[in-house]
């Protein structure tokens, strides 16, 4: 993709790089912020790598562990796309990012986030079949079916990412090259545009519904059926265990869903950018750290 054109006083100049403003912090807190983010990144890597290694064991070749293995890999990738550049920018005076680097980062973030949402829906369906259709579980959730679900999740993420990235970087950017964010994401890039973005904002809302609302509804429906089934057939001890598992899964999904909706449903207003920075930090750093322990299946 060629560098975009920047409009300035009626002239078009080549936009070869952008400036990331990073997180708001006074100079005295820069080192504290650096070590905090570094600690979170380390915990994300360690936690998810342990999950990946544990679920790769031959005795754990079951659908739920296979999905968890893929999800952990996606979480590692998401954190690695955003946090290393953020750590460098926290202590460095040079916070620039090349145009191609910004395109690549946006593409990867959207692809990984979209794929995770579809994968979370597949995991919820897996649990639904395991609880509500136990006898048919080996047939329905065969190795081929699991691979197909993961492949479809990746294809869905690929389509969403290509469309969103291409659409954002066909906009004309004007004014300062500074992005009021700590990584290249859709809302801050839309704010740099000097053309009417109302059409793009409408399609972004549609994409948000497709990527976040639709999987969320499927997840909620799956767990509703699971809870209903457990209430009918299981003893009290088993109910408590299942409710505990479901509540932890739904807590992570709710945090993920709420932060994603608040970030992408209103891409343009600038008065909420600082709030969106915090939400994006939760979305890309805190939640990937929380997901492994909360989404592990209870046998």
C-alpha cells in the first residue's frame, strides 16, 4: 500500500510517517509506566506460553484444549504487536512510526481481535455441545470440525481486517501527523482525516456489530442453554462448579465486549480520546493476561 497523501493548504504532500503520542504521563512517572507495562507484557507472555505448552501435550488433544491453545497464541500475538513499540516509545523521544508500520500494525490488531471474537464463539459452542449433547459430542466436535472452525475464524478476521485497513488508509489525512494514541488504531486515524467520514463511520458500526455483537449473542445463547440444561439434570455440587466456570468465562467476554464497543461504536468524537486510550490499554494488555486462567475448562 502506497503512503497516503496529506492535505495542507490545498497542496498534497506525501505522508511517510506518523507520531504516536502514547499514554498521558508526567516525566517522573515514565519509568514507573514502563516497568508496569513491561510486567504486564511479561505476565501475558508467560501465562499464554504455559497454556500453549500444556495444551500441546498428546493427552490433551480435545477440542476445548485445542481452542484454548489457539486463543493463547492469538493473545501473545496481540500483545506483541502493540506493547514492544509502546515500551520503546515510553522512554524514547522518538515516537514516530512509519506509514507502512502503521498500516501493518492496524491490520494485525484488527485481524487478531476479530479472529479472537469468532474463536470465543466457537469455544462457547464447544461447551454447549459438550453439556447439552454429550453423546453426540465426539461426532459433532471432530478434529475436522474444530480445524474448520479455527480456519473460518481466521478467514473472518482476515476479511474484516483487509476491509477496515484498506478503507482507513484511503482517507486523506491533514493537519498534524500526531496520533493521540499509543498504537495505530481506527478511531485516532479517523480523527486525522480532513474529509467527511460519516459513510465510513456507518460501515464501522456495521463491522462492530458483525465482529462483536454477533459472537456475543451466540456466546450468551450458548451459556443460557448450558445453564438451563444443568438446572434440569445436575446435582447441586455440579451446578455450582458449572456456574462458577460460566461466570468466569462471561466476565472476560463482558470486559472484552464492553471495551470494544465503547472504542469502535463512536470513532470520531475527540473529547473521549483519553478514555478510549484507557479502554484500548485494557483491551490489548490487561484482558489477554486475564483470559488464560479464566477460560481454562474445568473437567
